[in-house]
């Protein structure tokens, strides 16, 4: 079962390896058996996380702008109440 990782630096004890790592040589280097499962294709959940964070950030910005607007409107009303004489 093949597969390639990105170029990485590995060190175990006094041994070092820097290469486009294929699964079989990496397992031999680490002294492990080659798994019989398909090679992982990367962090697929990472993109979903980024999309969720973008949505959350957009919501936070919208809420912040709304809260600033409400605060400014409230302060304006209170300020006007002190400056404008009541009849």
C-alpha cells in the first residue's frame, strides 16, 4: 500500500531522515510494520474547521457592529436628553 507524505524531517536517536517520505521506507526507518490500511490523504477535517471558523468570525463581527450601533444610539439619546431642555 503506497502513499507519500510531504517532505519532512525525522529523527530517532542518532539517525536522521529528510525526504519525500513513502510509507514503506518510513516504517522501516521507524522499525514498524507497514499498515494494511489505506494511506491517510491528509487533514480532511481541516477545511471544514476553517469554514466553520470563518462563519463564526463573520457572525462575531456582525454582532460586534450591531452592539456598537446600539451603544452609540443609546449614548446619543442619553446625551440629547441632557442637552435639549424639556418643555
